[in-house]
C-alpha cells in the first residue's frame, strides 16, 4: 500500500457515462485481482473523501480503472486529462482466490461491476483454467469491454432488454457443473447469488461494494454482517468475500 501522486496516461470515454482511465504506477505488478484504489478526485476541499475504484487491468508500470460517472467525484475524475496528477492510496483490500482445485471457473458481472473481473480473468487464464464469462446489462450498451473479456474465456451476454434474467441464466448455467464462481454486480443480485451459492454449497467469491470513508479499516463506514453477527469491513476484510462468510439476510 502506498500513498502517492501519479500521472494520468489516458482517460477515455467508452460510451455514455463510462470511462477507462490509465494511471502511471511503477509497482503495478504487485497488485492482485479484486484489490482497489482510493482516489482523491479533486485537489480542492470538496469532494472531501476519496472514492474507491477497482483495479480493472494491470500493465507494467500502470493501472487501469473502469468507472461510471454517478456523482461529483466521478464527474471531476472524468475531466482529467493526460499529464494531470492524481492522489491515490493503494492497492488495498483482499482480492480473489486464484489457486484452487477446480479446473473451470464462472465469472459473472453486470454493468460497471465487470471492473475487477477483467484483471481476474487474465490471471486465471495464466493458470490454465477453463473460464466462462457471464456479462449482464439492460441492453448491449451496458456490456462493457466485451472484446477484452473474449481474449480470456467463453463469453455469454444476458440482456434485460430481451427479457433475460441474470440470476435465472446463472442458475441454469452452473447446474451440474463443478466450478468455482466469481461475482461482482449490484447489491440485489449479489445477495441473490451469494445466498443461492451458500445454500447449494457452491464455492463462490463475491466482490462487494460499500460506501467507504478511509479504505483501510479505520472509519467503520463500510461494515456489513458476517456469520454469527460478526462485523466485516468491506475495505479490509474484503472487498472480496466467500459467499459463506456473509449474512445475506442482513445485507
């Protein structure tokens, strides 16, 4: 973990409110899939708090983040240009498990939830895993980075505009498969899939989102309930959790 100022290499508007930013970072290869950065979006007092962003891709001496403009902080971030300096803290958090005994894996993401999953898919491909990638969205414009994902696994696109349900597709897809599941999606779908995998005893890790003040486990702003009413810090104990760790009835 480091606190430092880095330079923007590029900041590209992919479509609608979605952006892909590349940042200089000499120790980028030390990062693990599922970890994140806390970024100070402005040099001014407002917005005061840093924003968490999943590491989307790692190159030698650089990180890429995939993000959506949803508020003042990300709006300011979207206006950054090549050569601008940004204050970052990271890499932070607990990432995905890469080494397991399953020969196949299912990776599921929806919308900007696919942000940490490209890095994951690339690392799993280096371990000769059979990778199935399920990407969901309202329509095709919400399927992000599909061509990049296709480099690492067999892709399936689930579109709400065609009346398709991500959860139903997922349940049918993994039926009778012996596989390890990775998920990053919205809160409601995370709860559905996490609870289902927990009950069915399917090995599953889910990257969870939460409002974060510090990103290092001090402020307790991102706490969720785990088993036996144990408090879990999304920023430090996660953001990646086994489905068995979380009390989904209180999520």
